[in-house]
């Protein structure tokens, strides 16, 4: 599978440490939401992802230290929100995003 037509959500998975297995996904038609996954340290399984059709949300993943798995994302259709990831110290990994539909926000 290289594209997902709808949403992809990982929420409240306390034991989730990796997104390995999503390596072939290049586009998500809906939202990509990663929230409250307490053991998730990186997003490396998303290296081939280039576009998100709607929103990209990364929130409250306390062990997350890097967004580098999103390095090939160039467009987000609506909102881009990064918030409440207490271990995240930089936005490196988002430097190739050239288009966000409506809103981009960041908060710790």
C-alpha cells in the first residue's frame, strides 16, 4: 500500500514505540494524527510520506524527540499542529513543507 484514502490515527497507545511498517506509505488523503503515544520516540516509519491531504497533528507524545521521519513531507492540505510534545526540542524534519492550507502552529 502506498496511499491511504482516509485518516490515519494513532492515539493513546502507551506501548507504541515505532511506526515501522508504514515505510511504503507516500500519501494520506485525510488527517494524520499522532497523539498521546507515551513511548513513541521518533517518526522514522513515515520517511516516504510526501503529502497529507487534510491535517497533520502531533501532540502530547512525551517521549518524541524528533520529527525527522516527516522530512519528505512537502504539503499539508489544511492544518499543521505540533503541540505538547515535551521531549521535542526542534522542528527539524519539517523543512521541506512548502504548502500548508490554512494554519500552522507550534507550542510546547
